[in-house]
C-alpha cells in the first residue's frame, strides 16, 4: 500500500515546487484562472461561497495584521482559521486553528483528500495547492472566520478566488517582488488593490500619496469605501509583536475586526464595538488579543541554550534577534526594533535598583556603545537575502538607523541558504557538524553582499557617521574554517561563511574562548534564513 504518512506528504508537496525564476510570465496571469477548475474538482465552490473571510494584502506587515486579527477574534470567542506564508520550520505553520498550527493528523487527512482528487489532472503549483488545501480545511472544519494572507501581489494571487470576503485590508506598501508586480509604487498598489470586491469595505494603512491615489481610484471604480487607518496610540496598549511599526498593523487589524463583528458578530460584541467607538477606546477583549498575539520570525528573540552546560560561560551568552525583514522599509523597522531591544537587554538596564545604585557611573552611560562594549556585549549581523533583492537598498536603512542610535556591528557574516527551497522533507543533514559538504557551495552572491556591505561602511566611515575603534579587538584573530581575518582594522570586519551551521559554531567558539562575552546576533534579510536558524537552534 502506498505510504500515506507525513514524510510522504512532504515528498509529494515538494514535487509541486517549480524552479522557475521570479518574473517568468508563467508565474501569473493565465494560471490564475485554473483555480476555478480546481475548485470544481474539489467541489469547493459552494462551501467557499459560505466561508466568512478577512482578506489582507500588502508589502510589509500583512502577516502581522492577519495575526493580530486572528488573536482579537479568538479572544472574542470565535473559531478562527489563519492561512499565512511562508512557513519557517514546518509547512503546517501556514494553517492555524484558534492560534495553533494544524495537527499532523488533520493535515494528512485533508492533504491526501485533495491530492487524490487532483493527481489525475495537471497539478496546481506549490502555493496554489496549499491555498486549495487551506480552503478545504477551513470549510470542512466549519470555522467562524478565515483570515487569508495574500501570498504575492493580490490580483493574480491564489487566495483571490474568494468572490465575496467580508472585508479587505491593505498593509503598508513598498518595493518588493518588483520583477512581477511593477517597478513603481503605483504599479504595485494596483496589483495589491486587485483583492478589492464590489460591495466589500476596505481599509488601508497610511501609504505614500501616489500609491494611495491608486488604491482610492480602484475603490472608486468598484463604488466601495476605502478608509485609511491611523496608528494606535501606544499609551496603555501592550502589543505581542515588538516594534513601533506594529501600531499601524494593529490599527488595521482593529478596523478589520470591527467591520467583521458588525457584520457577522453576536449582538453582545456588536454593542461592545459600538460603545468602544463612541468612547474612542478599545474593548478589553481587543486589548487582550493584541497582547497575546504570536508570529514567529517577526521581532523574535531566542537565546542559544547549547552553551548553558559549558563551564565558565555566562548565561545568555548568545542571543538571536530574528526578523525576516527583506525590503528597505522593513529593514528600517527591523533596525529600530533591534537597537531598542538590545538597549533594554543591557545588563545594567536589567539590574536591580540596588545594583543600579552601586554602579551609578556606569548606569548613566549604559546605553552607549562604549559602555556595552565594556560589559562584554558584541553585536553581529547574520545576513542572507534572495538574489532578486538589491543590497544597495537593504543595507543603508539598517546602517543609518543603527548609526542614529549609536549602535554598530562588530562583525557581519554572510551565509548561503541552509535548507533546500525545493524539498520539504524533515530529514535534513545534521545541524551540529561543521564538516565541509561534498561539493563546494556557490558563494558568489554572498561575496557580492559582503562587497556592498564593506563599501557602504567605508563611505560612512569617511562621512564620520560610524565609529570603528575597537571593533574586533577580542573576536578570534583568525578562523581557518572560512578564512576570516578578524584582526583590528579600519572598518568593522565581515566575512562570507560557507554554511549556516559553520557560522553558528564559530559564534559559539567565540564565546567558549571569551567566557564573559555576550553576542547579540541580528538575523535578517530573509524569512528562509530566520527559519533555518530556528530549525538549527531547536536541535
């Protein structure tokens, strides 16, 4: 009998991943219309017409907006479903019921149901199959509301077969996937506005004027309302996702949830929303939902516990600050979060009132780079991004914000992808070894990233916007594993590392040789990289 277990499902799913380059004309357009045929085969048209949907597109923040919406409505007692992407460690992360990823048993039940009905026709591509699987899961499990995050763009996205969502949202727009969506912000806005539907109210985060004009024009063509939300006031509200930019995403989620409740909610909750609107505040259940939200890989802090048992090594010796930022706008938000999060994590800021009093002189300057250096704190950037992205646009926001906060990286490590993007099996190679692979990895792109980084650092050094003294004083002088010369130089050192496991092992080696060192690692540039780090740390 054919194997029907989880590994077999992942192997089958892997076969749907194409190796086409982004921007290939076959990635959009005509293929979208095949979705209706797939819905017919899966007999999903009628169930899908009854599914209550909140539909969200955008460049950055759409995943956070969806997570906030899910958490709010879950706290209100509704049975929620969330479809989001990409996953970081396990494909089941893309499907959540009441805030929890779908169980393996439930995933397998619906996966093979869909697979068996589609295997005799040209199979949908990877994301389209996952979208159809989400539709089957959510309709069969009879949820109260499904929150759907657009995968790419809007107009031709697989989720856009939903004909009558209850409400639509557009999160902050920026320059991403330009090879598919267009090279100007108005072009990108037009693609995102493709999710607007006649008779369906829409909300948007604040946008640049030219992008907002396009969104309003699309809404006007459909004779629907489009409201621009204002960021929530931080006073008295604690968000479960860190960063000031989340106040915009939370506000968009509040607007979406208000509209959904007024249309679909109980009388009690309708009254709750109307009273809160009159008072200008938020219902308690909303406040609780905003606080209890969780979304991996966005402003997430994880400590490396592997060194806990090592003698002479201080606790919290390596802390990873993970954020999947991969656009100029999100890199700026990521940098602001990293600077603030590492400032608050300073040993002086964490000290008790008594200890603070006994270290008054140090405490006054605890937030300066020099003071943190004296405390043994070192900052490292661990970076990779897709070759389609331009590092000349990604690095400046990071460097500029860090310079404004007096923060500098003592080292930058550029690594290739670790996990395969064309295979979803769980049997990856061991994460703890640092032996060289059978074939040398192609590091051309990583070397290009390094050159861009060092060039920008040199420019900023000449402009006097960053300080470089003592940048690498007590990092390893030389590591022959990847030829990294870390000796004191005129600019902060950087290196290309042949693999992510090797980079993690090098960081741990630094701490073993310098037991009082505390390394704060910013992982950014790709959600795939964030997922790989999380996967390796869990091992």
